[in-house]
């Protein structure tokens, strides 16, 4: 493990996903301790996307932005909101020059699949319809997210392709949760990795899916046809249970003719970019922003 990251491992709370209310409070407390982003060069406003039910979004608008990203927060499908995502959404907007539309999608288990995907879809269509108001080109809209949010972004790209949705320019997927099955080497063997391990990932999927059938729009790794999807940037962490499913998805995209940039970060673990003082974490965030900036240029 990266020495800078290893020093912080004892500070990460040891929590499961058995009690969603408890883990949400713990996650919010952890996010509140992070240094806030510099938003002096951004216009930040909370908006409401009309839907059933309405979807809250927080818009981060840099000056002279050309494109936008619909950004979906992490949290194992059961935790996270606009405030916990604020440190990342603000930094990505500032560093990339793109408008970030951060989405407060409904959480499981109170709202199982497809609630979160429906909210993401509403936010995507709203962003495209309001592109002129946001000051961006409607042809330069990306989707992205971290962890569960990265999986939702990948699902959103699949759904838009199959339902004649708005054109998506790019997928920005950071350590995405793509597969509900416990089949990859990293999912089977990473039983005690920091912050996120095999059992915690499995619990998140159970909360999200319930007992219903699992489609490619719930777990994108189940998709049999990945052709025609937008180009993608996929980042993985060496000590992350999602690592191997992410690498496999990147290879399958490539074989389907989709352009992919894949970065496997050595010595990192799931969510370790939260340790903002670590040099590798700073590089991870900078590269996410740079990839988005290039894609929307």
C-alpha cells in the first residue's frame, strides 16, 4: 500500500452496511471532515429537476464552460448526498472547467432499483434540455461517478443507447460498481481491505437489487453488447474489490470498438482519494478532471 495512504487507514471508520441509517451518519461525518473545495471560480446553486418524485441537483458552473457532466455520488447505493459529494464535485468542476450537475438520487433499501437510475435519467435529460441556460453545448454532455455512482453512470450510458436518449459524449467511471456477482478474483479475495471489502460490496448490492431480476441497467457487467457506447475513462484501485470487474469491463468495451482509457492506480484502495493530503490522491483527482476536460474540449 502507498505509505501516505497506509498511515490514514486506522482513521477510516469500520462500518458495515447492515444499518443504512447508521452508516449514512458515519459517512456524512467522514465527508464533513474533508477540506472544502475552492469554489471561488464557480457559481454553485441547488436546483430541482421536475420528475416523479422531483430530483435535487447541485450545479457547479465554471466560467466559460463548454460541456457538462452528470455526476453520481458513491456510497454503495445506500449512502451519500449532495453534501457528502461536495468535496469532489467542486474540485472536478474547478479543475476540468466543466459544469458538474451533482445528483441526489434516491437511496436503497428504501428505494431499490430502478429508482436511482430513474433519477439519473431525469437529471441527464434536464441537463441536456437546459444546456443553453447552463452555458454548455448539448452535444458535450458526459456522465460520471464514483463507486456505486460510477456503476449508475455506466448503466445510464447503456440505457440512453437503448432508449434513443440524449447523446452522451463520455463516461467518467472511477472505481465503478458494475457487477452484483461475486465472481472476480478481487471480489472473492479482498475480504479485509480498507473502507470497502467483499462483504460490504455484496451488502450494498442486496440493498439495491432486493429480490428482483437483475438486468444490465442494474448491473452493467451483465450487458452482453457494449457496442455503440460513449468513450470511457475507467480508474481502478489496486486494493479495491471492484478492481477486476472494472478492468474486465474496460477490455470488453475495447473489444466492442469503444475507445477506453484505463488507469490502474497501484497502492490505493477503494475511496482512498478522500485522503487529499496524499500525493497519489491528488494525482487521481487531477487525472479525472483532465480526462473530462479533454473529452469535452
